[in-house]
C-alpha cells in the first residue's frame, strides 16, 4: 500500500532529556509554608526532608497541586517549591508539567536558568499534545535575542509551529507532522507511534491524506497494532474525502481480501478511479490486475518471480510491477523499500514514465 513521502532534509535535532529532579527543597525548607494545601485537598507542595517534591503523589495530582500553590505564591521560595514539583511531575510523565517548568527554566524563575532544559521540556510537552507548549516555544525562538542562545533555532521553531497548527485543528498540518515523525526529518525524531497519532488527529479533522496514512500504519503495524478491518475503513474514508491514494489502497484490500471480503471487480474499479485521478500506484495496480486476468500469475511469490524474469530482460513495465510488489510486501506485510526503489529506478531508466513519476513522488534520485 502507498503513503505520501518527503524529500530528504536535515537530520533531527538531538535533545537530551532532563535528568530526574533532586529531591530537596530550598535550603530553609518550604513544607510548612504550603501546609495549607494538605488540608485543602490539594496535596503537599515540595515535601520536607528527603521525600520527593511531589511527596509520592501521582504526576497529574502533583501538577495540580503545584499550579494551585503557584497561583497563591507570595515569595520566590514558594515558587522554587513549585518548580521542584513541576520538574518531578514532568519526569513522571505529565506533559502539562513539562510545559510549565520548561518556561520556568527559560526565564530562570524558581530555578537556575537553563535554556537547553527549558526547550527540551517544551518540545516534550508539545510532542505529547500540549498546544500551549508549542506556542511558548515558537514565541521564544522567534525572538532574535533568545534564538541566538539555541542552535538550529529556526528549524526547531518550524517544527513547533507545524505541531501547534495540527493541535489547533489544521488537518493538513497533522499530515505533515505525521510524515516528519515517520521519516525522522526536518528536525523531528523518527517516531512511528507519534506519526500514527498525528495521522489519527488529522483524519478526525477530515484530512484525506491523514486517513490514508493512518490506514497504511494500521495495515503494517507501523506505530500501532495491526488492524486490517480498521485499516480498510480508513482507506474508505480517505477515498470518500477525495484522496486518490486511499481509493487505490482500498482497491488493494478488496483484491486481496484484507479487512474486507475479496472482490476483484471492486478492486479493478477502485484502481481505475485512482488512476484517473492521477495516482500512479493505482495505475500500476490496475495494469497488473489486467495482466493477471490475461493469464499472468496471481499468487504473489510466483507473480514476483515472473515479473523479475521479465524485468531482467529489460521489460520496463515488469520492473515497475516488481517495484510495487516490494512496496506492498510480497507476503502482504513485510516491505522492502530498497528493492522497490531499485526496481522502479530500473523501470524509469528503461523508459517507463509511470515509474519515473513514482520515483519523483517518493523523492528519489533518478539514475541516468
């Protein structure tokens, strides 16, 4: 099945995760200052002695208690306690805490100023879906005075900006975020699970490309559990939203009976519709299906061997069929991007225009 691709960009930024917080309060302690929180049900703020700042509270409760304390803070010692709590809550996995303590590190409020830790915390929170963290990072990195303190500020600014746009409801931005996490490009780490989450959000917002790419992830267990029924449903939704790749991928599901009942006439129709809309994957599959109807092997391993033999004697279209079969995975699951690229490159060099279109759409360099 096919998904959208990006051209090669700069490698992702290396962001070091913040270390676990030191479980101490300011030198003169602060538990007594905030004891009122315990009686009000908000939890203890910055526990005394050798206890952790959160005093054993779960991350979310610790963050809530810290924010309550911060809203009533009257001196910097109290703010320091809040910072300790938020730091620990962040390390325990609460993304909201990361967004708040990240800003505190950038400003040096309640903690020693640390730009690296601050940006890393904001990026972590943004990646976990806290739109405010994305926005704070963008605004901070957009100021020349501050941006000079952080290497590759413009690339990271762009990353946080597109994530914020996705979280603010732009379906196309969610597709872009998903692709960047998928490939690990444009300042994004390679993270297939986050890619799938971005696709799902974009699909929920009505993005056809996001629905298609979520369907692909579900079909190949790429960042999510494999679910062929849901995968077919996502392809159908993408097709209904006007995404030609979704129609072609749904055709593949009908041809092979994956997630839906096998229906070759329906597959043929979907491939033709996708091809008419300019989808190369659909065109090649429509031709393969027609060749099978005319007597070519249908069993995937036999079909692959058949087209490989024809490719070896310079049949350009056969090379394209080999390329698309490796793209799909001969066993319906395992892909081989390198072999697919090699076969398509050979097909293009032998004069197949659709293979050349394929290579261009996948951002590949064409051999002469």
